[in-house]
C-alpha cells in the first residue's frame, strides 16, 4: 500500500507544480511543462511562446522560479525554457492565449472564430474550440467552434489529438476554454494514398515473367523426354 500511496503523492506533486507554473508564466503564453526525475535532480522544462519573459533580465526570474519550486519538495530543480516552434499546433498554448484574450474583453464569438481561423490557416487538419460559462447571461452554456476533422473516440482521439484547457476569470464568473487540434503531420486511420503506376511497365514485367516460366517448363519437359528415351 505504501508504494501506491507514493505514486499518488508523486502525481499530485506534479499536478500542483504544473498548475502553479501555469499561473506564474501565463503572460508568456504557457504551452506545457515536462517534469523528469534524473540522478542529478529534477529537470523541469517549460514550453512558452515568449521565453524572454520567463527568463527575465539577467536570468533573475528563472532563478526565482527555481527557488520557489523547492517549496513543492522537488530535489535540486533545474529549470529550462524552450520556445514553442509551431504555436498554432500547441493546443495548451492556444487555450491559454484564448483565455487571456477573453480576460482582456474580447467577445467570445469573435475570439473563438479568430483562433479557429488562425489554427486552420496554419495547416491543421481539424480544430474544435469550446468556451463554457456565463457567456451572455446569468445562465451558463457552452459554445462550440469546429472546423475540419475532429476525432472524439477510440485510440486516435488519445494519440493523435492535441488537447489543451485553461480558464478565463471574468466579472460574471469563470469561463472554461478547451481546445482540440489535429496537427497536419498526423495520418488518420481513414486516410489513404493512391500511387501512380505505369501499367505498360507492369504488363512488360508480367510478360517477361510468363515467358521465363514457359522456357523453364519447356526445358524440364525436354529433359524428361530425353531421360525416358
């Protein structure tokens, strides 16, 4: 039972670190975090849109983040910052940017369609954006913006669809922002490719093969007849 409790505590610690980091670097465009334990300590890799805001002048802010991570019980934390190469295909980053836009006062339909067009114009195969909460009245509801192909069930929905979630704090309440993206380099199960084939070349090769087989069979028959004589 102690082993199970240890695993639960480790996952809970990682979740708390992720939520804290997301809130700390939200202005830089949070795109995800990887936490990996190594023999020398704990490697924490941040993926953001603007790394300069996380590093700070002279590396002051990243040093402060490293010191604060020790409060969560991480052994010798080492923080590195990577820039997101393709921000339009990072669902977590798009969800964070959309949430910040809603907090700045963007109308939810304008923001939803703006980010949907941005993602699809970048070349994504499919995108689905959900904004839920008190959008226009005291009664909460959900608005969806969909384009392209989106998979919701099966293994492809887990392995091929990028998912991101963030919240926007408004005066009327909290809005939940969920983004699902299928990148352009993903091959969906129902996709197939028709290759161009040279029919004449195939006919020539098949004719040569049949001729070779006929010669071999003829030679075997002649050898058999000679032996019988």
